[in-house]
């Protein structure tokens, strides 16, 4: 008999919702909860079956656009202290497994938006593209749509991914769980990938003129990256300076300045800009530091050895900052 999954932990609750959606089988889900393949013989089988049913009932369903739905209120199984123990030992419950009841006496409330978002992301990643095509987009949230767009892009369906992201960005941008800065960057990059560089440039210009849910300097950062990528040093300098004026503490802005100076073979100034980016990245969250650190260190190594950016693959892709 294994240890019980702790549904009080958000990551376990999220994983349970994923399994509930993908399994759609109470016995398999109950076995996962109990970590016991012979769950139907478990003394608390009724408990595990109850929680499996509850999870299946509240699981995010692709056919409903993963929308949260009302769930049934069903009382959990109860055993009296003096009832016969469900393990069939013949003993009273209080003399047998009553002290184990707490291990399965979870309280399952509705999942928080963050837990649902984690679950939906994993479900979409697990589903075949053909199943994603069946999701009613008119019912799906912006979080769902961007996850589907990511899956389409990874699956080589760039045009479909672009259509979805454009729909999301053209919307009201009220979803608090969307990193709008990130998706502005992705849309601009995907347009370039689709050989629509002029559309990408115009999109970013429009965003800068009327930013929504992002700061103007964040859009300037994307424009700087765009012009660095295409080798337009004059425009790149304008937008790097604009981004730095907007936020001089953002390490990626200094990294972009380093790339620009590097491309012009201004070695010492480029190295100083990279060093500043490395210094400021220490203030980033752990996952952001994990992204920034190798980029900056690779760039510093190149510039110290007087190697051009063409000698190695150096990223200008902007992350959410």
C-alpha cells in the first residue's frame, strides 16, 4: 500500500485534474490517488472512488473550452466509530483503521484559477493536435487560446497560431493570468518567422503608440530586439535608448545595448553593457536568472575574445520582464 497523494498541494491538485481529464476512469484515477493498483481492495476504496468522481466531475474538459463548470455537491462517505471496519477484518472501525482515515479525508474545493491554468496547460500539451482543433474557441479563455497557439506553433501550424494570438491581443486583455508583454514579443517573432517582417514592425509600432497592459518601454525593448536582429543599427540604437530610458534597471535592456555595441565591434563598451546586464539579472526571479545568465555569459565570452555575433548563436528573443 503506497502513500496517498496530497491534494492540499496545488501541484498535486493540478496533476489530479490533468489525470482526471485524460483518464476519465474512476478506478484508474482512484488507484493513482491511493498509489495502489489494487485500490478496490483498499479499506478506504469508497473514499478514493468518491474523490475520483469529484475530480472527474470538475476536470477541465476540452469539449467545453476548458471552462470552469458548476460541480455537484456530494457528501463524502462516512463510517461510524462502532461500525464494522471496511477492511473486512471483523473489528470495529475505531479498533482498526480509524486512525488512517485522515490520510484520505481531503477537502476538495473548486480549484483556484492558478491551479486550473497549470492543469489546462499540461492537458493541452498532452493532447494530439487533432483534439485541439475540436476545442470551441468561442468558449475558451485567453489562457487556453494562448496554450493552444503554443501547441500549434510547436506542431508546425504557424498560421493557425498567429490567428489565435492576434485574436487574443485584439481582445480586451483583461485576463490577469496572461503575460501580455510575453505574447506581444511572441506574436512579433512569429510574424517574422512567417516572412511578415514588415507586419511585425508595424504591429510593434502600433503597440508602442497605444500600449495596453504593458509599459511603452517594454514595447520599445521588442522594437530594439527586432532592429538588432535585422542589423539596422541606427533604429536599434534609438529603441535601445528608449527602452533604457523607460527602465534602466532591466537587465535585458542592457543586454540588448551590449548586442548592438557588439555588432558594431565596440568591444569595451559592449562588455560593460553585458556586465551591467549580468549584475542586474541577480535581482530577477530564479527562472528569469536561469534564462538570462547563460545568454550574458556567452556574449561576454565572445566579446572578450573579440569574436563577432556571427561566430555563435546569440539570442535577442525577449522574455516577459
